């Protein structure tokens, strides 16, 4: 699923403590920095959103499971 990461989205992330990156997922192995199910992680990593364009898209992984 894709959601525009505009001002409203950024405010909701702050207000509700939304988590959606690999680093917050139960299936992400911190040691190997890989998904336990073998999914690519490049577009879901926290660094992409910290350093990306402010109005870029957020790409949600369909297998995300909050730690």
C-alpha cells in the first residue's frame, strides 16, 4: 500500500506514534538487516524516510507485524 507522506501524515506519525519501517517489524532481523521472509527492505527502511523527500510516498509492507 502507498500513502503520500505529506504534512498531515507527518503530523499523524508524531501524534499517534505510528511505526511502519522494517526496524519496527517482528520479521526484521537486526543482525543481518534482512526480512525473515525474504522480502526486499530498501523501500521500507527508516533511513529512507528520515533522509527522503518530505512529500514522497510511504510504502507499507503487507507482512508488517509490529514488534
